[in-house]
């Protein structure tokens, strides 16, 4: 049987079955008939207040820094010896704690709708946690949820186990301390090309400075191994990333037309207005920009006019962290 015809028959049969079984909406607005949702839980759910502070008792700061760990403390009567004897006006006869308080800490990135559970390898008090935000955000929160089991005598001789809870979020923002990771893409007329890009390594490093691994591949770096990705480890991320010529040199020929494009990434957001790339001189030991408004394709003669030429990329993020990358150029004169 033709597969298309078989699929059509299955669809028709399915449609007929669906048409025979009409789903009626519940007058109360629920999805299923006969399902009701009570306005409050069937059993007592005691709620406690709590306070979140730094370990020294100070309130949660309005601003934290990415990758910097801070110890927070939560205080609440839920940790006390005596459980509640009433809830919402109703008694809880013979109430007693049935276990210890469970404490769950989270960092919330509200802008990304992302919640990250917090855990610590350090020995801390049960009501403490080392929070280390990994990403910057303009709108975040430190949240804690407490839950403790208790039991009470529902009927003479019959006990029911329930949970007392407490929860709170303290709003804060996380500042960005990581400069953008720079790189560049270079294309020569004649299908030769090369690409450099960087990545933070180790991730979430503190204290500063941040470091990156620089990756590069392409025939303009190595004609023998154009597909091999090579790595330079432990470069300091910042405003003077001058790659030693012993590590990377861009090889071009006089007759080449050159296309240069920046390749940058950031853990928050690039400030596009700060992005520059072009030609500079490394003659004095300090980078000196020569040309930054280059056409899409420019001749190698522009490079020859510069003493100790290099390609560069400069960029900053919206928080003002800056980075710049400089890679030396070697020009081969035309064959005679």
C-alpha cells in the first residue's frame, strides 16, 4: 500500500474519533470536568518569616560581583526547638518536629529566567551558604527556601506529618568583571585564510586578571597544517594582548588583497560602538594604531608602509571592560 495513502487514512480515522469525543469546558474554568482546586491546602502548611543577611549581619548588598564568593546567612524561628502549636487559627495538638530544617539556596538571573542551585565545598553552618554568581546580570536575586517536617495529632492516637516552610528572595545585580574575548578572521585573495578566537580559561577565575586560551588555525599561519587548531594557553585578558611573534605570525604576500573581520564574544553584552579593527605598528613596543577604517578588501601595500605591522582588534562591553588583541604580520615580496 502506498505510504502516503496509508498516512491519509490514519489521519482521517483519528479526526473522526476526535470529532465523536467532544471535550466540554468546566463552568469553573478548569480543564477537566469534575476537577476542583481548593482555595487553600487540605492540610495545615505553617509559614515562617525569615531574614537573609551577610555573615556579619549586614543586609544583602544591592550589587555583587561575578565570580566573587560571599557567605550569606538565613535566620528564622523554623530552626527553633518548639514547633508551631497553631496555624491559621486552628490548633496543632501535640505538635513536634519530625526532622531537621532543609535549606536550599539559589541564585536567580531574572533577565534570563534562570535559577542556579548554590552549593559549597566549605564547611559552613547549616543556615549559611557561599554564593558565587557566575554571570553578570542587571536583575538578579539571592533566594532561600526552608522546609522542616513536623507532625501533630489529627485525631486521638492518629498523627499526621506535614511541613513548615519559609522562603525569601533578596534582589541584587551582578557586575561584570570579565573583558570581552577578542579574535579575528583574516582572508587573503586566493582562498587562503586564518582565524583566531579566545575563550576564558579557567572559567570564572578570581582574583583578577582573567586569562584565556587563544586558538588559531588556517593556511596563513601554517601551510603544512591549515586544518590543525593550535592553542596558546594562559594569555592575560585585557587591553594589551600582544601575541609574541614566536607564537603567531600572519603570513601574506605582496599581491594579496586582504579582508579583516573581528571575532569577539562576551559573557554579557558587547558595546558595538567600541569595536575597532585594522592595522597598527608595534615598532615602539607599544601598539600604535595606523588604520582602523579599512575597506572590505585592501591591498597588502598598506601593510608595507608600516614599520613592524600588526592586525588589531579592540572592543569593550557595556560595563566598560576592555580588551585588545595584536598579531604581527610578515609580508613576502613578490617572486622575481
